[in-house]
């Protein structure tokens, strides 16, 4: 007879569906704009196993005795994602925008989650900037200057965008942004940074045309390049060359199925 063990339990599902009496801590939130109050229940023991900060807080020399903790430096949305990660829920960082990644990085720093910090920096570094969010990402890099790795990765992808843009695109950016002192300083810092940070050609992957290499990352609209070797999930031994991507994110490959179907964009860059 087989007995269930703790490792087979879906911890995230336990937190989301179990009766409240099984939870022994609540985090409360107050939306300063709407006045809306919300709370997230959790289990001290699971949080302590996931973070040494929680371990000291709940089971240290002077343990936290309150069963309700107000959170004032995070939104309920971001904190919920952070709890999901501690509860081993599968989270896709690729689905989050830059601001949410930065907010999540703050919590990872606060609660000593080095692996999460590294994953966020890796995710940011793998993205490509578009004209519409260049200044937004650059300002995010400046406001997070105290988080050196995150700030550097945000600033670097902005510089990469400028290096790879033609003069017309750059002029359009300067013309379309509001002419104010803060924007002007940010744009000029980016231009100076792009000029200083020319990459060594040998560091740029010949397949994905990106530095750092995107091997193993999902193929998306933002990192698509023509002629890259990719592999579909479930078929890693059948690499394909990308041809083009349509406006809906559908990708055409050089390898076509016998029934005439073409691949979709749920692909990953291969090592070729």
C-alpha cells in the first residue's frame, strides 16, 4: 500500500482552497487610491521553509506573535505572486511587464530570494525594447539604481535597442517624447551609455543575434529573428529555421508538417 507524502501535496492549492483555520498568518493591504482593503492568508511554517527572513520572523529568538501583518511596501497583486513562488506554484516571468518584475525583485531582495533575483535579471536581459517603452524602462532602471543588477540589466537592454536602431528611429524618439528636463537627461544618459557599451561581436550569439544568448528561452514577438534555429516543445530533436512571424505571433518555419500545418510560436531557441 502506497502512502501519500508531503512532497506530493500541491502547496499552492492548499493555500488557495483550504479552510482559513489551517492558515496561521494573514497579510493585509490597503490600496491608497481606492481605499480597498484585502488580505492574503498563509502558513508560517511553509513561509519559513521558503525564506530565512520569515524563519527568523516567525521562529527566531523573538518570534512574531501577531497573526496579522500589514504590508505597506507592496501591492496585493505582487505579494500574491511572491507567495505563489514560495508555495512552489509554477510562475511564468515572461508574462509580467517590467514594472511588475521590478516590484517582484524588490520582494526577492527583501526576503533573500537569490534564485528569484537571478531569474528576474535573466528574464529582463533576454527581452528586447520597442520604441514605445524605451523611456519607461530607462526611468525604471534609474528608480531601481539601488538594485544594481536589476538596474544594470534594464539600462543595458535600452542601450542595445539604441545601438541597433537607425538614426531615423532615434530622432523619432526624441521628437515624440515630452521635452522636459527629466526626459532629456534620461535620453542623453542612454545615448552616452549606448556609445560606451558597444558589445564584443564575439559575445553575440550567431543564432539568436542576442547577448546574452537566448538558448532555452521561449520564442516571442520581442525576441524573434529570421533564420534562427528553434525547436518546438515536445520535439527538441527536430530543429527548424524561422522564416517570419505574423502580427498575431504565428511563426512560419522551413520545416512543414506532412499535413501542411506550420508551427506556432510556442518554441524555444535551440543550441544550434
